[in-house]
C-alpha cells in the first residue's frame, strides 16, 4: 500500500512526455488542413472578392510551424521513450496531462499566426503574446480576438483565418476527449474524462467512458458537417460555411467577417445559428438519446428532453431572459429593436449566443439599455449544459447551487431534519457534491475578483481603449459626443502613421469594462461590454493583460482546477 | 426524545411575544433621550447658529412615538402573559427573536421621523418607507440616508437628528447583546449570541457569554464617552461631539453636517476619527485583553494584538490599500490629493472609513481614479473584525476563505494528505467550519447578484439619480458637461416648484452604481459610488428600491441567516 501511495503522489514523467509528444505531433499534423486555403480557388468568400494569388508567405509560415511541432513532438517522445505503454495513469498524471496539453496547444497553435506575418491592424504585426491569445481563444472556444480587420487577406491570410476557426473545431472536440476516444488509455481515460468533461458527470465504468467519448465525437463531427451543408444551402461559400459551422458547434464564435455573423444580414442564417447554438450547448449524451428515440418515438424523445432538469432550466432561462430583453429593448427603442420581429430576432440571438458562450454578434448589445447589458453580463456566468461544448459555469451547477442553498436554509431552522440533495427526483449519493459545488462557486468568485483587481491596478489609463481606425480624429470625437460618450478623455495619437492609432478612451466605464472582459474570457464567451464590446476587440489591452486573458481562457476551459494545480510548486515535487 | 424534537421544531409564541414586548418598551423609553434636544439651549452646534426656539412639532412627534411604542409593547406582553419565565430557549426561538427584534426596531424607530414632520428636502415630507430606511440605517449602523439637508432645523429638527445618531448607538451595542448582558435569559443568551455576535466566535459556556456581553457593553460605552470628550476638546459642540462619537464607535457614519465629517475641515478631528474607527472595527475581546495588559505590560499587549491573525490581516490591508490609494491618487492628481500630506490624510481616512464600514466622508472618493474607486468597492466586502461593531463579511472570514481554498487546491493533487485548517497555529476542531464559510460566501454572492438584478430591472430610468438642488438647471448641465458627465440624458423637471426636483441622471454608470448601492447597504457601509456617492444620498431611489435596501441592511447586520429564515414559510409551521 505504501508503495502505491508513493507512486501516486509522484509524477510519472516518461508517460507525461510521451503523451505531450503525441499531442504536439497531432497539432502539427492538423495544421496541414489549413494549407489548401492558401490557394485562391479554395478560399472562396460569400461577400468578398476571392483571393487572387497563392498566399506564399502564409503557407511557408504554416509549413515552418508544422516543422517546429514535429521537432518538439519528436523530442518529447524521445524524452518519454522509457515508458513502455499500458502503465497506470493516476488522477495527478491526468491533471498534469490535461493542463500541459492546453499549454502546448496554446504555444504551438500560436506559431502559424506569428510565422505567417499576420497583422492585428495595418502596420502592426502580431506579437507572440497576441498570437498565443488568438490560439488560446481558438482552442478554448472563447472567440475573443485581437485581430481588427478580418476582411483584408493582406492582414490576415485565408489559410490563417481557416486555422483560427479550425482551432475551434479541435478545441470543441476537446483535444483530450479525442485522445480518450481514439487511443483509449486504460484507466487514463476515466481520470481524464473527470478532468476534461465539462461539468459534473455521472461516473461510469471505463468502457462506458470510452463509448461516451466516441458518441460525443461522432455527434459533434456529424453536426459540424450538417451545419456546413445547411449554411452552404443558405447561401454561404464553402469556406465561410466551414468556418462558421466550426464557430457555432464549438460555441467558439470566431467569424470571418468584421461584423461577425451580422455580416450576412440574413434572418435565415441567424435563426439556423440559434438552433445549432442551442444544440451545441445541450448535453451531448442527451442529444445521443434523442437521436436514438426520434425515428421511432418522437414524443418520448421530446419528453425525455424536458425531463432533464438541466435542459428544462436551460430552455426556461433562454425563454424568460429573451422575453425580458425584448420588452426592455422595445421600450428603450434600442439599436436593432425597431420592430417586434427585429427585436425578437436580435434579442433571441444575443441571449442564446451568450448563454451558450458562443459570442457571435448580430447587434451591438453594448448599445442596449442597462437591463439588457446587465442581464447579458450575468448570463455569461450561466453557460451551457454539462457535457456540451459550451463554456461558463454550466446550468446544472446553478441548479445544484440553488438547491443546496435552499436545503441549507431549511437545515438552519430544522437541524434535525436531514433531507438529501435531489436531481430530477433522484437523491444524489455523493456526500462531497454540495461541498464541491460551493467550492467551485467560491473559486470562480475568487479568480474573477482577483483578475478584475489586477486589471484595474495594472492596465494603464494612457492606452485604455486604443482603437485602430481609418476615421479622421475629428469625426470620432464628434461621433462619440453624439453618442453621449465623451468620457474622461478622448486623445488622438499617431494618426499620421500607418498604424492609425487613435485613443478612444472612455475611462468612465473602465471598472465595468474590466469586469466584463474577465467574465467574457473566464467563461469562454469572447466579446463583452465597452472596449471589448461586440464591435470591438482585445487589441487595445497591454501585453500583460493579454497574458492574463490567455490564462483565464485556459482556466475557464479546463474547469479551473487542473490548470490551477500546474502553478502550485508542490504539485511537481515528491511528497 | 420525541417530545424534545417536537418542542424544538415548533415555536414558543408566548416567550416570543414577551421578548418583543420588552424590546418595544425599551425602544420607546430610549426615545426620551432625544427629547432634551428639542430645547434650543441643549442643541448647540459647532459651525451653525444655535436653534432659537423649542421644537414643539418634533417634540410632540417624539412623544406620540413613545406612546405608540408603549402601547404596542404592552400589547405584546399581554399576548405573552402565558409565559412564566425561565423556559428553555432554542436556536429557532433565538433566531425568531433576533429577526423580529430588528423588524420591530425598524418600524418603531421610524415613527419619530414620520410623526415629527421631517422633510427629505424642501417641500418633500418623509414617507413611511423612507422613515423605515432611515431607522434601519441607524440601527444597522449603515449610515445611508435619504435626508438631503441636515443643516436646516426646519427640515430635520435637532431632536430628530439626535434620535438618528442615537439609533447608531443602540444598534452598535446590539439590541440583543444588551438583552443578554442585562437580562441574561439562561440558555437563551448562548443561542442569541450565536445569532447576533458578528462573525464566527469561539463557543463558550453560558456565564462566559454573559461576561463577554457585559465587557463588550462596558468597553463600548466607555469608548463612546472618551471620544465625545476628545471631540469636545478638539472644538466640537457637545451635541455634535455626541452624535459623531455615536457614528464613529458604532461604525455607523451618520453625521450632522451635509459634508459629513469633512464639514469640520480639521485634520486633528479626522486623525482622531481614524484611530477610533480602527478601534471600533477591532474585536472587542481583543480590546479588553489589551486593556488588562497595557498598564502592566505594554509590550505584551502590542504583541498580543499582532499575534491575532485577524487583527494582523486587518492592519495589513489598511496599510497596503492606503499605500495604493495614495500612489494612484497622487499620480492621477485626484480631488484631495494636492500634496502628499493631504493625500495620506484623505486616502487613509477613506480606506479606514470603508473597511471598518463606517462610511464617513471627507473627500468625494467617487471622483477618484478607477483604481481608487474599484478598490474601495472591493473593500466594502471585507468589513471589520469579528466581535466588533463593524459590518461587512469580517476579516476573519476572508482569512479562513483564503486558507480553505489553499487547502482544497492541495487536497486535489494530494488526496491522501489530510491537513487540518489552522487559525493562528491552532487546528480548528469544527468540521463544519469550512463548509459554513464557503456557504456564507455563496449566500452573500447570491443575495448580492439577485438584489443587483432586481434593481437594474425595476428601478425606472425616468427618475434615476434625481437630485434636489437650488442650482439653476442650466448651471447643473454646464457643470456636468465640464466634468465629462454628459450621460445619456440630463432632464430637468419641476424646477418651478418648491421641491426643486432636477433629474441629474447619468444612466451610463447605472450598472456600477446599482452594484455599489447593494454593496454599501448589504455590508452596512452607507455611501457608495455614483448616485449614492459621498456627496449624494439614497433619496432618488423609488420607494420599492428603498424597501429592498431596508431588507439588505437588516440582512447584513444580523449576518443573513436569521433574517432569511423569517421569510421561509415553513419556519412558522410545526413540522
Ligand atoms: K465563445
Ligand atoms: K456604516
């Protein structure tokens, strides 16, 4: 027993390196899928002129990135050569692998941006930290971006635009879930699923875990394909359809247009996206059971869906919040709420986009009334259902949170009445569940508050809300004043230069904007309020803040614990 | 045993009524202390002309209030006549008594304002909800106010101004702690102390409880007297000195000047107040032990103070935050940060005022830079030490919260290493403590978020930020524009009327202002940011919002649980 304890509390490094090596090789290999889009004939655009010539600089950047991935992967596998396979994988190893996989993916995934000469704006080549931001944002399916102009291939080449959306696809599938499904590493799979599967899942035996992962992957790929075809049928080019299908099904939110999905101006495409965002935010196990039922017993299938307390709550929240947003939006005559039909379309789209943590934009909800802005900010913390590609805290955790608080209030005045926690009528037999849920909420709270404090302390005022723009400074000031956004200062710098830097700072809302930026990255939404609003991006933040966001997106995606542990020194030491 | 269970789960109503009756009689009796200040010779003011004639309307209002208190008290005691004393008091009864005492105190304490014809501004007599707000704010030592002008006795008579500060004195002492100390109700005392004593306290036997309550009361009254004399020595009139001593030692924050303590323009008075606010926010048991030590072993006394992990953290937070506020304030050249000396004076005062939850103002910290505003907003949730008169979440809970999260992170990667929670080097033997701390944070989070959501949903935009002012509307608009505060709208209404209503609405920051108003009432601070900033007040909110604030102040003061239970229907039923 003592030997077992010692074995468990120290790390099996060869195994770790072998895993990491394989991941690096797979990431490198998957970059090959982006290469074809360097050819002008493949990168067809819906609303933009097609490319005219082969993107040679970007293609060679991609090839160089692939070479680095293969080299690093081979080196890791060389370090892990002592491992002879089939070894036991403990909780601790699984956590280390999950955490380090994300770190490796982030760093390697940043290479194509960095080596292809991508520009965050005219005259501003991307820094490596910014490339890591974009890479992490892709893999974690956050969809926050530092790229100001997606519609100029000279700034962001087509093959890089595809790589960007492709990281959503890979992230949504979950690099490690993929591993479990394809490689099936004995008890590793179980431990990993526990670390990786979003939300609290019912524990199962190993073969069921592997089966679940396969089902997850199959449904996910199937829906991606289905949605691509639907988008093409609705008028998108194949390139745009692929990218947006990836963005929707991964609840990622990267688009290929500056106006996001609003760039298509198509209610049909928007309602299609709403439907598929809702599906992407639903527990995939539930979708699988539905798939089995629908052909034979459609009514049973629908009943099953609404018997699930999580889905019921998810649907209810979407309905109630949309109703509220539409009523307040119409009353305040907000942008996009001209008519009831338009209001429902925009309101429903934004509510679903935020609760599923997709983050697509069709209307600039930052210009909405305070109720709309406030409720969307809260909704960011709700998130999708457990076992979906959605981020955030997950609906089921909120359901449990509510039930736990209610039980505790009862317990305080009836200490002798012991009542178990029930989910969908079944008593939960895990005595640690209540504790873990409370702990999770407290962790999120602590991380949110600390990150917010760090941002308001260290983010300099002098570069707050920098926007790159072609508009002459006088017009910007005039427009801002008209919108009632005079703020503490509007300062113009560097307008003569190529970068066209313009300080568009409204420091008035810095506290709220920082809170929304933290919420939008920690919950893997993407856009937030103010300087990170739907029409703006994260380019204006300092490099340090961008690094903080990289960390928050990772924390949010792997459900906080696994990543947090990597930064505890004692994690790496023997006891 | 069965009988005991049944007895415990049903309420002993005669006992309840007898208690409540006594409380009503005591509140009525204590109103007599305000009566003398209706005489012009007693109500001397430092910076204002003394009153010239007897405040007959206010005095008769006070007398009427006293009559109502006696009548209600007698009625409750009549209902409770079946109780023959000495009965056992269970946890549930204690909670009901604590909660209902606060409700009774709030309602009865509102009578003097309402019946004396107090005006919240010229032409606007106080409503009963507003009177309850002022009363609750006094008893809960919050110090939030709806009274716009304290310096005109025709609007707020002197004897009402004294009653207002006197409720701070009563609240600070704790109506129920007073009960424990004076009446000593057998096991009642123990159960009550558990509900009433702010923060987690070490459990003791009954006689020690009673002793603690007496010590608490003695130190409190002693410090109030000492501070009154010091204030008088520093130039305050006896009336102002009494009122401000009550405001300081109760960490209440009601002043008798519109500019709060800043109205004295005296660094000496400000530094004296800083010292006594720090004392008021310190655990009174610690103060008692210090008192015993200082005459003989002053060094031991100082060492004891800093051996206490809570006091050490409290001092450290004050020091570090003050340093940050001063640096950022000087850099941004904020109001009140002209010189280093002035900056330290204003920075230290505001930091101490907020962390101790006193809420006095000398500088308008709402005009500070974003770091200053943000850190003060966070500080509102820290609060004083357990066993002090300070509100908020208490320093010790934050210390425990940090330790618990650290232990949990360790536990996640070393599940086999069990390490106990330690406070000041001693292992905590309460297995429920960690759970209770996490639960408390989650409760505060849930109440904060729900209240914020309610405010942004139901508080109408059309009356947001109403300010009563004598300034002509053109000047207000001009000033606002100069301060960069154009906001979404500045609308003027009713300026011709006596009320001089002026909409001074900057809806831009409604989300943040609402958050700060909830934080400032739930944590019993008083002033917040924006529309409830240091130079403004709660008068502009709708009556519904004021009722919400009354409830939040009560929740904050009796540490959430006791009050929450009153509103659970099953609490009142037999099982
Ligand atoms: K997203
Ligand atoms: K206060």
